[in-house]
């Protein structure tokens, strides 16, 4: 993906380069030299894609989380996926609690009212 100095990049190519910058830990000028870019190109792209504070946030997260090596940073995608997994685990836990509560209500209603609420296996409609 190395291009001439006056090349234009697609948004996908820009995001790949930004991902490399954010996940590699390399200084901005090293990445810009690698791709033959101007000195403020990556800064402009970070602002365009609203990622200007991402690297700082990423390093704070790593410092707080002692299970990660301080020399290995996670890519933006990995961090987003980890956040999504945490949210899905919370939702799953809430759904399990809700299911348990509903099953308990049905059990109590069947016992107290002496009626079958649950559908029997193989019952015809």
C-alpha cells in the first residue's frame, strides 16, 4: 500500500494505516515516512475519524489492566470487540435472571391455581 507522495487513499486504506499506527505503538512520523506522507496527515485522519484521543485512552486502559504487557497494545477493533463482549455478557446475565423469575412465577401459579400453564410436549394446536 506504499504510494507516491501525492497519492490519495480510500477511507478503508486510511483506516488500515490508522489501525497500524494505533496498534503498533510506533511514533506517528515513522508511520508517515513508511507510507511517504506529509507530517500532519495521520493527525488529520485521526480527527476526521474521531480517533484523536484513542491512543491516549488505549494506553491508560493498558496501564490500568495489569494482565496486559505494557509493551503490547490492542488494536481499536480488539478493544471494541472486548467492550461488545462485556455488554453481551451483561445482557445474557439479565436475561437468565428474567427467565428464572418468569419460570418461578409460572411454577407458583401452576401450584396455587392448579392449572397447567406450560405447553405439553407434542401437544396439538
